[in-house]
C-alpha cells in the first residue's frame, strides 16, 4: 500500500486513503464519504484497536451506536459507506471478511418535491428582483433573480450556479461551461435567447456597477473574487417564500431551492408530451443535460403529477385505439 498521506490516524489509515484514491480515480467526489470514514477512523483510534482481527461485528455495531442518527437516511448513508469500505478491504485482501452485519433502517414514504410551474416561477423571479441592496450586497435583487432564473430555466444545481465564472459564460454561442460538477464532471449547457438576454442584461448591470468581469471572476459575487455561497442562496430562497403565499399540497414537502431543478425536469417531460415527442427516447438527452451519470438518476427527478398522468393516459389511449383499428378486419 502507498505511504500514509492523509488525515487518518488509526490502523486503517492507509487503507482509507487507498479506498478514497480508488473512488476518486473513478471521478467520484467522495467528500461526505471521507467525512464518514474519519468518524470510523477516530472511533478505532479512541478504542485502541490495533489489529484488523479486533474489528468484529460488535465493534462496527458499537461504532454505529456511537453516532446516533435520527433520520434513517443519515444512518443508512453512514452504514453504506462503512459497508463499501470493508467490502473493498476484502477484495484487497486486507481483511478476511467484512465485519459489517448491521441492516439499513426502513425509511418512511418520502414526501414529493414542491414543483414550480411557469407562472409561479415568474412570481419568484419578480419577488427576487425586488430585493433591496444593502452595504454588503449591492445589486442584490438582479443577482438573485438571475440565480433563480438559471436554477429554474436550465435545471442547474445550486452549487453549479454558485461556482460559475465569467469565463464559463459564452454569450455569443449561448453556452455555459459547468466545471467540476457532481462526480467531478464538466459539461456544456446550452441556453436559449431568453436566458441569453437575461445574462447579457445582468452582465451590463455588473459592468455599470464596476464589478470585476475578468475571466476568473465569479458571476455571482458581492465581494471581489468571492462567489456567493450555496448557503446564502438557499437562505435567500426561503426568505422569499412568504411573499409567494404558497399552498403546499398534502404529501408535498416545503419548497427548497433544489426543487427548481426538479421543476425543470418535470416541465421538460410535460413539454415533450404536449408536443408529441416520446419521452422514453429522449430521457438520455435530459440525463446528459442535467449532468447525471445514468438515466436512472434522472428518473428520481421525474415526479409524476396529475397533468403528466393525463398526458400519458391520453397517449396510451390513442395508441391502443390505433392498434385496435389496425386489428379490425
């Protein structure tokens, strides 16, 4: 194994470093997973575990109990990281068998995301544009209006918008370069004339306000060279919600900034139905546009609404009628 070059300090320090290096060679970010491994590393060091044979199922169970998790999803994430790590150790011949015998906790039914339709999205942008400036945030309204327009209009992740640099915005070719996104990928995202006009107008306002527009400068910033953080974007989004006077249907969770991305995906699917396109043949296109590794990841975003069911039902009825007519002698 490679020499220790990590923050780990237990007997599995080198193995943990090797595991992370392996995953990151596969273009996985593994930031949260590294944090989970640090918890295990600290526990093994505190318990003075000095041999791999001392890591028993009871040891792992005690570790999991030492990290209480109220939500099943959080517990299952920690368990999953530990399980994958020891499975890798078995393949590497570092341990004879995995000591992880705990089972995932059952999860309750997940609430649906809140979906923004075009009129509601326009209201959100109007409310965002009216945000007043303050000494620490000049051009606050236009900045957040543009941020939410990209989240809804292009289905970008909050982190992707926050990390945009002016060098990534090609107004002439109507193209965004999304660098080092989830799984370490970089992709190109085309945009239409409306988004292009909004970006051009926003850039003009930044120029008039004498903001730094050099290539490496962040697109969304309130202080030189420092991009707006994702937490500030999420916090501002929640501050705007009362002005929208939303009615949240039963079984739907309160809106999050990430729901704008969900809304883009569902809106795209709805548009395909309305224009007679086959969603099954275009799902890979949407998956690529959103930066997903596989179409199955995109399917998580495609919340089935009553409108989509009506479109799908109508298409099935039309197809079934056509087949029946062809079969009639």
